C-alpha cells in the first residue's frame, strides 16, 4: 500500500494499515528497526528531520513558505 500511494496520501495510507497477525507486525517492526539502524545519525539530526519531527516541529513547519517546504522535501528525498 505504501509503495503505491501518492506522497500526499501517505498519512492516510499509514492510518489504514492493518496486520493479519502478530507475526506480520513483528516482521514490519523488524524491517523498520533495520532501516533505522542502517540510516546514518546525520540523517536523523538534519534540520529537515528536526523541522518535521522535532520538539517545535509544527510551529516551525507552519512558519515556512511553500518554497521552503518544497526545498526541504526535495532535500529529504535526495537524502
């Protein structure tokens, strides 16, 4: 579902995910942990990730212009 969703639809897609079993959930969590462990710390500490998930993310993100948001998204995509 995630791979075939439009980027703008991802939040809704994520909320509609269901798991058939605990084994399936465990498999997804294991993959997520592998991605996390294999992603450089510099990615998680980037200004872009802080803007999206940091303590003041909502206020910071809302204060950005459309162009700033687009530039941030393009940089994250390239990372």
